[in-house]
C-alpha cells in the first residue's frame, strides 16, 4: 500500500502560505515534517495512525461505550485505510470529537483547541459543528441550567466572532474554490449535469455511491489504484459493510424509526449533536460537490450510520430485529 499525498505539490508552489489558506495547520505540519524531520513519510503515517486511534477513543468516551469503537473499527475499516493518505480528514474528525468530548466533560481547553484546529483545517466544518450544537443547546426548551445558559451565550459569541473575523475571507476563498470546480473539475461533475443536477439526486449520489460491485469491477478492469491493492480491497469491504447496515435499517423501517425516536429522547445533547454533525456532511457535500467525492468525504456520514446501527441493533438497548 503506497502513501499518497496531494499536499506536497501545493507546499512547493509559489502560492503556499502557512497561515493564509483554509488548511494552514495541515500544510504547516507537512512543511515541518517534509523539510525538517528525517523520517518524512513515516512520521506522517504515524501521525495519521494516532489521529485514527484517538478518533475511536474519543467516540468511546463520548458515548461511554468501548464496544462502540470496536464495532466502528470492524464496520468502518476505511478509518485506518485513511492513515495511508496524506490528507487532513482524520485530523478534522479528531478535532471535532475534541470539541464534543470537551463539552461532555466541561473542558474549555478541549473546546477551544478543537475549534481552533477546525478553523485552520476546514472552516466550513467548524460552522457545521456549531450549527449542530446550536440545534440541541439553543433550541432546548428543557434546559434552564446555569451551565447551559452560559454555554448558549458563549456559543453565540464565538459564532459571531468567527463570522466577523473569518467569514469574509473564507467566504471569498470558497467562492474561488467553487469557481475552480465549475471551470476545471467538469469531468467529475458532468455526469450529474448531463442527467439531473437536482439536490435530491446529489444527496442520493452521496449516500448510495460508490456501489461495492462497481469498485470491484473497477479493480478487475483497471487494476489497483495509486493507493494500492490493500487500500482498494479495504474500501470494497468498507462499502459492503456500510450497505449491509443501510439495508438492515431500510428493510426494518418500523424498528429503525422507533429506535431513532428512543435514541433522541435518551442520548445526551453532545451525543445527539455529534450524530447530527456527522450526518450533516451528506448535506454539505451534496451542495458542495454535487454528491460526488471519494469515500474519505463520505466517512463521517458512514460513521454516523455505524453509530446509530450499533445503538439500535447491536447493543440491543432499544429495539430488536424481528
């Protein structure tokens, strides 16, 4: 399995600015390791393994269930396949989990570190996280505690500060990126554009592609990708397990619905907000990329499906498959 990076060419370009782009933290880390660390790629692999490990650890902490992390590792093996890709996705998920864990344990330091990291890794996801939290903190009529009220004010203040300080610059940055997509990335987007570019189709594309069979046919027809045979096989396994979970939930609509309702009434605000945050990636990337994208962009949504599936069907806490 090879170690593939799209960061090095950007770092070596004349436009590279450690602090002036939307993924400055990850570029800075790459710059330091490639230029000053003798281990180079091995250090980057090790860092990605650490991020993947802590993603599972923090999910176990947030839901107080170590078995959930074991299940996610078994049902979403692409988490560790991501350690062989020099991209910031694992760091983004870890930073978001740092915020949720900080909220659950009332750690201001964890919340601050997670938000700052997200803003320097992928600002758009920081906004999605804050909106997900707002749903369960600001629109919670049952919550009149001092901590919740103070947190609501803190969240509003942080959101206003972020919008004022970062909003204009990053909004312009994403406008330039969308212009780039519309001009230079038509090969990827033309498939939908020629048929149907509706939001619903984009959402279905995000949720139900790629099919495991199409990945397998691609492997047989074109051979292994640049990421290596092991990566491709793990991706096929990952998608197969994901579709199994989806089919079980869709084929048992009553049990799934009852389970979701009971989850909604029994889980804590941070746990519900985390699930909503992961699910919201489907909406974000359906709009942002018309639902087209590599499995790494769909991993958060698929992790949410894995969490919900475990809590409803595997943990056997709420409902049973009939």
